[in-house]
């Protein structure tokens, strides 16, 4: 009887002392992580906006959501133990990583599907930049100019002749969708073939949640990416010195076209980070009504190079590049060994055995030790650890009770016999 009373008391403590496990955005705990606490991401209030209906993303694949480490398989916040809270932003998902070591410093829903908008042009750059001669002069065709009316364009002219380097600058500074079509055609023979090569490059990089439908990032059915995938793509881009030079270019001249009797004109870099953030390395902005604001930015400070990626942000009350700058500040404030996972290396997933488990994170925090919302970072681990101890005590008490009841039954049978 005493064991039963104690066991009941322990059970009561367990029921009242362990926090409820929040549901994920899908309404249920994610497969393989049912015991993980989903920590809400710090959010800024956003204005109401009118947007097209969001497309239904593909079903979540647990193996893909664990790429880079178990701690990244969450729709909520993941940060190193003891790290200060990241700044609130309007982005629906984001990630901060080290460009050189590949360590992921933190994120919000890093493997959640999002719509890329023009940051998809980084995948085009990662795919085509090594293939094209920047000094080659190319001729624009009418299909290259087949873009959505009113969308961003450099202003390339049908039958105009431009150096490839100028076209790249038009893509990265002015986010030209006409430049994207031209570069995809030059690199693969047609824009459609260029998109196929972009998707093959995404798979090689380990960006398994990325699917391009257009070379420019203009919305298309089934086009998705994730904050983690964008970081993989950006890391490859920033490893290329030519890309870094283009990304930091403040302005360039689009040459005149004498044969078409059209004058030249100047374009400027739309990424405000390069003008306003010390140590900025550049990046890419993006926007569509569906995707909202997307952003990739990188900077160097104290010998560290960090990259930030954002999806689904609103420009009010803080613009996308400023949200990226705040997250970069947060990342630079963390210790150099801080990590919740890592960026996989190009080719790592395609050469690994299909049955091999995902690579372990670099110094990733165990799920139980990650901070819970509104509580010190150690509280989650203490509660889980305490709960485990109570479960063990409960099992011992019940076992003792069973042994006592068994001995009493044996004694009774002996007496009756």
C-alpha cells in the first residue's frame, strides 16, 4: 500500500512538473522528435498584407529535415545552449551560419519550406558562373525577355550585345529577370535546360528541399527552398572570388547599343547591406507578392565570415536587409565554437550510402538542453532530467510493491498447504 501511495505521488509530480509538448506547425509532433519541445521564434508584429494563397509545400521528409544535425529538425527556434535570444524578425524562417567552418549558429525553422523569389538567382550563379566566360559578348534573343510584366529587369534589348560580366552584374545588382533567362540559356542551351541544371546543382550541394521552376525566382508551381538550403547555396557563391567582386559592386554601366540607337545607362546595387553594414560582403534581395521579402547577406568581422538567410519576411516595421543585419550582429556575438549543426559539403549527400544516417552536427546542442520559451536555457534540461529520474523512481517503487505482494501470496499458499 505504501508503495502505491508513493507511486501515485510521483505520478502526480510528473503530470504537473513536465511542460506540455507544443505541437508543430502541422498540428502534431514531428516524426522522430515527438519528445522535443518546439521553442517559438522571436517575432516582430507585422502589418496585414494581401497575398496570393500560399502553395501547399511537399510533405516533410524526416531525413531531409535532419540534414546538418538533429537540432535543425524543428519548425521553431534552435540556438546553442546559453546563447542570448536572437533579435525578433518578421521572417517566417531564417538561419545564420559560418561561411568558412560551415557551423550553423542558429535558426528558426531552418528546414521549413519557403518560396524563394529572387534569392533563387544565387542558385543560378552557383550553377552557371563557373561555366561562362565573363569577357564573352553575347546577343539577347526575344525569348530571353519573356518575363512577367512589371517584374524586375535590367533593361536588356532584343538583339542587344553585352559582355557576360555585364549580364551578371545586371542579375546581382538589379535582380534582372531578363538577365536570368539569358544566363540560363547561355549556360545550358535554353532557360528550361538551365533550370534542370540548377536543380541538379541543388542536389549536389545537399539542398534537398530546393526545387527551381524558373531561373529568376519568379513564382512557379512547386517552387520551394529552405533557409538551410539557401545557406548551402550562398556558401558556394561566396567561395568564388568573381561572385564576391560582383556582389560588392555598387554600380555599373550598361553599354549603349549603337546598332539599335539606344543609349547606355547606369544601374546600382539594391542590397543596402553593402552601403550600411561594416564588413559587408554582399548578398541578394528578393520579393514577390507570394514569397514576400527574402534575403541573403554575408559579412566579415574579426576574421569570421557569417551568412544569414531569411524567407517570408515583411518590410515593416524593419526592412529585410536590416533584419539580416541584426541577425548577423547576433551571430558575431556568439563564441566561435557555438553551433547547433553544420552545412554539409558539396557532394556529401550524393556520394553517401542511401542507408547511411545524416551526418552528426558540429557541437550540436542536445534537444533537451535547448532553451525553452520564457525560461532559462538550463531549465529544459533540468526538467527533462528530473522527469527521467522520477520515472526511474516510480519504476523502482512499483517493482518493490510487486515483490512484497508476491512474498505475501507465497506465505499464504504455504499456510494453506
